[in-house]
C-alpha cells in the first residue's frame, strides 16, 4: 500500500501520511457502510487518491515542487478501478526494495529503511532491532529519506545493465539483517528472533517477485536451512551448543525440505546457491557422524572459486580437518594468519583453538581460546569460549 | 530533470605540465557529453600547485584540504534521476586513471550569460 502511494507522491513521509489517513477513513466509513469487497484495494486506492489530491494542491501552491509526479504515473493513479491492485502491488514492492537498498545510501540506512518501509516495522521497532536508541533511528531514517528526495534516488527496478550489481546489494542487505539476528553482535541473547523472521520473510518475498533468479533462490534456501536449527543452537540456559550436540529431531524439517527443493531446481552456482548447498549438507545428514565431509569440502572449493573470501577459506578448514586431518587444517589456518586479512576476526582463533585441542596441543589451544574470548562481545559466545 | 554537479578528484589536474595525453582524453569526454546535450556547464582547473587557500585570517599555499586527491575540475549535468546521473558521471575517464568523482545535486547556481572584456 505504501509502495503504491509513494509512487504518486515520490515523498516517503507524505506517502506514509496518506496511508494513515486512508486507515482513518476506513475506521470512519466501514462500521456504518460495510467493509468493501477488497479492503486492501480500497485502502490503497484511497491512499493514492489522497496522495494525488495533496500533490495537485501543492503544485498549485508552489510554482516549483521538487518532488513532482511523473505525469503518466499520475494518470495511472487517478484511473478508477486500480482498486484491487493485486497485480500492480508486487511490482511496486520490488521498486521499494531496490530504492531502500540503493548503493547511494549508507549500509545502516539501507537496513533501517528496508525494515521500516518494506517490512513495515515502526521506528521504535527498527531501533530495537538494530540496537540503537529511537531518536537516533528516527534521525537516521529522516536523513535517508531526505537524501532519497534531494538526490532523486529513483523508485524503480534498475535497468538490465545495472540489475545484477544492484541485486547483489539487495541480497547483501537481506543476508546482513538475518546474520545480525543469527549472531547478534553484542548483548545477552545469541539470537534476535525478529530479525531472523524478517530476513526469511524478505528473501521469500524477493523470490516470489523475481522468480528464476538463481541467487535469490539460493539466499532463501540458505536462510531457511540456517534458521531451521534456530531452536537447538542454545540450550535451556541460553548456552551455545555445537552442531554435534544439537538435537536433530528438533530441527525444522519442513524448512530443510523446502530449501532442498529450491536447490534441486537450481542449475546456477553462485555464492548463495553454494553456501546454501553447504548448509543443506550439514542439515540433511541424519547424524553428525554421517556428515558427508568430502562433499562439503568439494562445495567449499567451488565456493572459494566463485567468491574468494577469507571467511570462506576459514570455514573450509573445518571440513578439511574432517577429510585430511587436523594437522592439514592447522597448516591452512597458519596460511590464513600469515595472509592477515582476518586479523581481529574472532572466529579465526576460535576455529584454531578447537583444532589445537583436538590435536592434543592443549597449551596452545588455551592461548587461542583466550585470544578468541578477547575478540567477542556476545555473552552466549563468551560463555561458550570460557567453558572450553 | 535535476541538475547534478560532478566533482572530479585526482592526484592533480590534467592541466598540469606533461599530462597532455591525459588532458586529451578528458577533452574528448567533455565533447561527448556536450554532444549528448547532458552537460550544462564545465570547468577544468589549473594544477593544484597554483592553488591558494584562506582559512580564518591565514592565507596559505596549496589546496584547502590536505589530501591525496584534490578537485581537478567540475561540471554540471542534467539527468532525470540519480541512476541516470551516476551512469553519466561513471563514464568519466578519471575513474580509469586512479581517481574518482563525487556526484551532488545542485541547489542553485548562476553563470553570467556573456563574458565581459
């Protein structure tokens, strides 16, 4: 509804106001006159008409309005019967996603705008989800909306030439929201359920809006598989549980099956598809001991070629240890340390500590555990590391 | 249509001595923009060695901000939205020469119609 209205106003604040007024009108009229056949359509039409009125009036008031309606769009807006909106709304939602994730906006602003405008969270909810105070978030949102208006960040799906790059940005934002919920960077609880839900929801919406985009499908599969283990990642006291300690019967097997199906139909081998395939290998093994490590290692090699990230190289060492032994994995870790791109990354000493412990090199393991401990601020992760 | 200023950042202006080849690439690009009718105004600056700055009551030699990259020139383009502006500005040859551009919407401006003798 907001997406359809902002297309008329080209001004987010005004669009939000118009939508609220449409709701108010509904509260007024529906109890006496009855609820219309398509309530959402009625609200959308009312909000858009209201927006057209406001924009027209302002156009008369001011000779030059910076946020003019594009003429053809105004015609669409006043056309009667756009009411049910069933087939135009998905397209509008996609435009809104691309606008909120525009690279001309800072990453924090992209995250905040997406939660506020695409997911429909209130400013207070966005502030809590992203761990900042409400006034700070309100200011951040205002600044971002102002830039959208002043710099004329377009409200549309990018042209074919830009689409691949821009879509990568959108996928990055959704993945980041989910990751922030999965291992909250600070604070007491390991996960923030609201962000996890929003991340999965957004990936699902995007997959519906852009069917046939391999990486969109890959991201949805990745989030579904990762989220399937949500209930078992910590014990009843909130302590972190390793994969081999988790109760597999508690995993969301419907979500794992859905991801499996998404990946089965997918021929492309991009970053998210491969990450999802790796996560699915872990999730689909009946027991930890039956994990197909050789297959996982092969997928990591493929992923490393498609996306040469040092974090991927680090995660690969876990599979390498299972296939080629702990000492080989420690050699790979040493290479990563020399390379230096992961300096200050808490999971490097954490993985190294675990490998050293398994190699029986306890004194060195203790040093690495302490190093990892010094780098993490999440309470649940700290407790896990201290206990080792 | 919105007007955007494109500020060119480089190690120094292409109008410094011994950079004739570089300068020629920029001149050609400027001509293309003029032919495409997307350019409103354009100014290339002399070398940063000729810059003088004033801060408070102090006059100093050199650019206002001491940085690796300085403003080498600027121009104003007209585009329907930021994506279109970024496409035009993204074609500036300075980007292939290790520099970059900043794109900012223009709030207002003035150019005297004809030069006075």
